[in-house]
């Protein structure tokens, strides 16, 4: 009985090592990383929406004011159109980005630094957190859930827009 338990344990360990080092896993992580960078480089709603699933179940929790939740392409498009119209000279850099996948579902969580100007020329400098859940659909990684947030200064109860976390 001990031998069979040891054998099963070794098989599970071997399968785990193979899965973790399998080239497809690295390819999926790179593909998701590419999606994250292309999304950060988007300059309009149409460019950004290429990376989202078209399902009505796709959800975005944005840091902008109410409503903080947008569900489905139409609602997400409206949020993006408003956001892109409100800023110019946008630049997003990744402070950190971690990605993983099991081949069907993946996630990316990051800290991003956003700079630019408001439509009336005022400078914007925000550091925020973003978590994306992606599903592989027809060979393409698409965001099915996104959550963007800012840390809160507990003393003031206000968002810390310049947090270096």
C-alpha cells in the first residue's frame, strides 16, 4: 500500500513538473502578456475592445466614478469612449506584471503607471492596480473580467492616485 501511494505521488509530481515546464504554458503566458501590453497601448475604444470577449457576461470594474461596474460590450464601450475622450497623450507603463494560465483560463495582475493630460490640458499621473481574467476563445486570449482599483489612504479615506505601493 505504501508503494502504490508513493508511486501515485511521484506520478502527480512528474505531471505537475511537465505541466509547469510545458512550452504551451510559456506560450500562453507570453500571449496573455502581449494582450496586456497591446491593451495598454490602445488609443481608442475600438482598439481596446479587441481584447475583450463579446459576451454580455464580460464585466469591468473600473476606477472611474459611478457606475463602477460595466457589464457587456455596450456598457464597456461606453466607459471606454468616455475615458478616451477625456484624455490625450496617454502613456501606460507596467511597474509589475504577473501572468499565468492553465491553457483555458489565464490571469494577469499588474501595477500600472498612467500619465497623460485631461482634455483641457491638465497633467494626469496615476498608479493603479489591474487584474484581468482571460479565456482562450477560438485560439485567442480574451478578457472576460477586469478589475481596476486604486489603493485607499486609510487616514483620509481617499484614493491614493500616486501610490508607489
